C-alpha cells in the first residue's frame, strides 16, 4: 500500500509514473518495489508472501491517491473493493474505519509527507477478489466485513504464521471483552465446540483457541475477564494438567506420562501402569482404564488441569475444564465448571 501511494503522489507531482519506488520499513530495512501503473493517480503492487505465503500471497493491491488542496495536511484512508471495514468494537481502530492497521497507515503518512506541500490526501485501497479471500481469514470472526485487512508491524513479511494467528485470536478476545462479556468459553476446535453444546446447550461467547490456551489465558487476565470455561477432547486438554499451555505436539506431548503419574498416585498396579505407558493413543489408554474400572482417574487429571490453568492466570481468574472422549462422551469436569457454566449458558427463554 505504501509503495503504491508514494508512486501515485510522485506521478501526480512529476507527470510520470515511476517504475519502482524505495520504501523504508519500520525495522530500518529498505525495499525496492515494482510499480504497476493504472489510470492516472492509481498504482498497483503485487504482494509477495516471501517465506510465509498465505491466502493473500500474490494479491494485487491497488492504491488511488486524491490530492486535496485544503491546507489541512490530513491523510485519509478509504476501503475500496476487496478491503474490509471494521463493523464491531475491540480492534485497534474505531467502527466504520477501513481495516488498514496503524503501522501501514503510519508508514504511508511518513513516506508521503515530503511531497504533500500542505495538501491533504485521500488514499483508497482496493484488492481484487478480496471479499472472497477474506472468507478464508479471521476477518469474519473479528467483525471485519467486505474484504481483507491491510496488516503489518514491520513492513516486510516474515515467517511468523504462529504469531499472526495469536494476534488475531487476541483481537477476537478483546472484541468479546469490549462487548461487555466477562466470562468466555475456550474450545480447541469445532469438535470440542459441538461436544460442549450437545451436552450443555448453546454457550456464549465462544472462541476457538487452537493450541494457544496459555497465551489466551494470560490475555484474558490482562483484559480483566472473570472466568474461562475450557472444553475439548481429553487427548489435547489433559496436557494442561502438566502445565503444558501450548498443546501442539511439537511443543510437548507427555500424555501417557501424565496418565501414568496419576495412576501411580492412586495406587494402580505397576503392571497396569506399564500397560498404559505402552499405549500409542489416549483412546487406547482410556479403553484400559475402562477395563480396570479406573475411569475415575480422569477426574483427578481434570482437577489438576484446572489448578494449572488458574496458576497460568496468575490466580486472578477462575477456570473450569471439561474433558470429552473421542466419541463425544464427557469424561470429567473440574470443580470450577458449574459456576462458569451459569455465566456462559444461553437461556432459551
């Protein structure tokens, strides 16, 4: 966007569209960017996803700059076709603004300033096909309608997909808080959400946190939430009992170690513990527990999961944890669940 806007202004000042412009990013790196001219005052660039391609890689970003001789030195941004508009509170910009983040706005303003001569400018950004692309992003969940967002904190694409997801989830949580909610439901995915609602009816508000449970517990504390209900399949959520707050398998596993520890603490025989330790899946282990009438161990583990999530929240937030089996059967619920359910259950009345 910044490159297209600068090229447009240079074109209008000099009468000739540049083939390329040089942009300085917020981290001090200079980029030489090719410009595609359109109608007078309109320039395009192609997004390069670099090492971190996403659904917007290869998009054409079209920028039209209107110079306004009013002496106000204002820089105004508008959403053209395919660029979203903020429809709900809780983001970094107010409702009604185009979904162009503060850093790219600031970059653009700084690069245009030397050429404005006291004029104001209106910068309209468009992305062909952006409305369809946005359906594959977090935008619908964040209350951004009509297209994609113009993001960026460094001015260049870096291989940080995980950070991008976490940032989007944190924004979603902020929006929930801005709407007045003080209790929230964390689910690891669609299956966990369906299992919870089959058991307890509609719950609200719900956020799909994926593997980033600890990260979002910390954000919830920072925002001022009062309580969190965490629900999903036991194969992922049992990791919380060991203080594993990022549940992705590349971070840590430990499922059988957790199960065997609790079995040992409850006096289960070494023979059965060895049998559990040799299991490849939690479902296999659960079948062994069922065979030996030891399913009560899930209650021990879910209580430990609640204890660890409260610790993760610096003892400033209530939590409740619910384990479901792969078949959707509820295996265990921690002691904090009942109170939080009263806050998040949607009345049918």
